[in-house]
C-alpha cells in the first residue's frame, strides 16, 4: 500500500512539471505568442522601452528647450501697456512770486497770471516803442489791472491736467553689452551636455541590468537542468532499488532512502522553476515590456565560457576616460568655473538699447469721438554701472569657489572608489576563470565516478549511500561550473559599465 501511494506521488510530481520542459532547451518554442530573444535583442528593446532611458531622453529635450529659451535674452524684449485714469482732484500750480516791495505793496507787475503776462509783454512793448520812436505814440507799459486793489498782486493757483486720461504704450529693450548674460548662455549649453551624459549613464546602467537579468535566466535554467537531472536520477534509483528490494537484494533501509531522495528532490525542482519565472519577470521589467507577455531567451550559459579566457591584464590597463560618473563630475566642475566667471562679470557695466512709443489723450469730457490723441516716442541707450551691493557678489563668488573645491575632492574620491571596483571585478573574473577550470576537471571526474557507481549499484557491489554521495558530488560540480561562468559574465558586465563601454561600440 505504501509503495502504491509513493508511486502516485511520483506520478503527480511528473505531471506537475510539464511546463518546465520548455527551459531544458533554449531553442525557440512553437507556443503561440511567445517571443524568443537573444541578448542583443533584449538590449535593443530595453534601450527603446526602458522607463529610465525614456526619462533621460526627455530630460535632454527639456534642457534643449531651456537652452533655446535662454537665447531669447539676446533679442529685444517688447512689451505693451495701457492705462486709464480719472482725476478726482486736479493738481494746482503757481506762477509768479509772493514777494512784496519794501513799502509793503506788491510789485508793479503784480503776481499770478497778470504778473507773468507783464513780465513777458513789457520788453516786447518797449521794443516796439523803439521802432516807432517819433511817431507820437507813447509807450504804455502793461500793468496788472488788479494792481493796487485789495489782495491785488497775489499769485493765484491754476489747475493742471484733464479729468480723463488714457495712455497706450509700447516699449522695447535689447542688451548690447552684457558679459554676465553671455556667460549664462554658455552655462545653459553645459547643462545640455550634462543631461546628455546623464542619459548615457542611464543607458549604461540599463545595459548592465539587462545583461545581469539575462545571465540570471541562463543560470536559473542551468540550475533547473541540474535539479531536474537529480530528480530523474532519484526516480530511476528508486526504481532500481524497488526491483532489488523485490528480489531480496536490497534492504528496506535502502528502499526508504530511495523514497526520501525522490521526495527531497521535488522542492529543489519547484525552487528552480520559480527562479526561472522570477528571472524572466525581472528581464521583462528591466526591458520595459508588458509583464504578462510571454518571452523566452535563446542560448546557454556555456556559450559564454569562451569569454572567460580574455586577457585580464588588458582590463587592468583600462582607462576611466569613458566612465560616466567622472565625466559628469568634470562637466560639473566646468559649470562651476563658468558660474564663477559669470559672477565676476556682475561687476562690469551693462549697456542696453531702449525704445518707447506712447499714444495718449486727455479730456474733461468722456466722449471718445471728441478725444484728440497725441503720439510720442523716444530711443536711447541705458547704461548700468554696479557700484555697491553690500558684498553680495563677493560672497557669492567665494561660495562657488568652495563648492568647486568640494567637487574636486568628490572627484578624487570617486576615482579612487572606481579603481577599487575595477580591481574587484578583475579579481572576481580571475577567480571565476580558475574556478571554472577546476570545476570542469571535477565535473569530468564526478560524471565518470557516477557512471561507475550506478553500474556498481546495479551489480550490487555498492550501496545506495555510496551512490547518493557520488551523485551529490556530481550535482555540486555541475552547479560550480555554471556558477563560475555566471560570476564571470556578471563581473564583466559590471566592469564594462564602470569603463563606460557603450552597447553600440561592442
């Protein structure tokens, strides 16, 4: 009865994994809707669909618009205005003088408008008298008719302006000499270049992430193959042990161990299956495609073993000129240097061309048809000379210089850390190469030992325990080979990202 139950368990285990067979072969499948991708295909899709890459490209576009907008400061800035005002109380002005003669009387010309008229008309009348001298016409000076009267000679105020006033104006200003503005335009160009480099860094990170996810799928598939082989071997060993037990050539202990080996192999197989699914989901997320889309990848991890015999010394001599982080720090240093010059140019005068045109009218009657409009216009030069700002410009320059010194220290530290990262990647690659060689030799020996152990167990010359020990060694050797290749390609992807190797350049 127990054997029947175990047989049902084994049969159900086989039925539970029909879908896993698709990962044993990397060739394209015939399932409808499935897309089989190579590494190059995955990279191309990711560079066009990845969210971070799209955001970086949009940032470049935004900075380009900002740069184009900054050039508008070189063009004339034109603005129009209009104003209507209603005089609640008009302004009053005085003409003449309130001073009096020594005798206390007002001046002969009087004050107010009359005094002003007298001061204007008397010289004219005198000139006319000189022209007609001898004609008998006496010279009669202009005298204020109110002079001598009580209150006469005092100046009276006169109202100015009209009740309704309407003005339309057009003004324009264009800089002619402005060193600070010119330097700020160059700074916007540097910001565009920085955005381009940041987009490049995003692409490098996306390429590295896609490679890591792709290699992760290959490693998960290799692990599944190993654990599936362990499971199949456990089932086969159980079959042989059961036959030997029925023939009274194996003990019940061996039969129980064989059952336990089959049961123990099933969870590992489930975990391997789940690892493959998760790795595929990770690749789809990095690529930026629909997570519900069915995809698979082509190739095997063993195909990348040929990359492990590259010249490691070449990586040690690699330059950091292509590193995106150092490039961004260098561009930021250039931007700070330009910002310092821009702040220094704030001490220089600026010259601008100005133009204004106005169209106005004033009236005491609110009747548009009777209003008379009068235009006026001016053109000129506006010179601005900065003299004193309370030390604001001086301290701003000092602040930016300190920031530049901080950036130099950050760049030095970043380069040091990158050098350490390069050596770490090279060390990992070298260790993976050595591990791969040793694991390949161990795998060859383990496979031979397993074949001998199986035959020996079939002939009854060894126990199931001996066979399990040899199989465990074989499993570890297979995983060690795959792990060595995986460690190498992952370290190589990280090294390429650090050195700034673009995908198109590979």
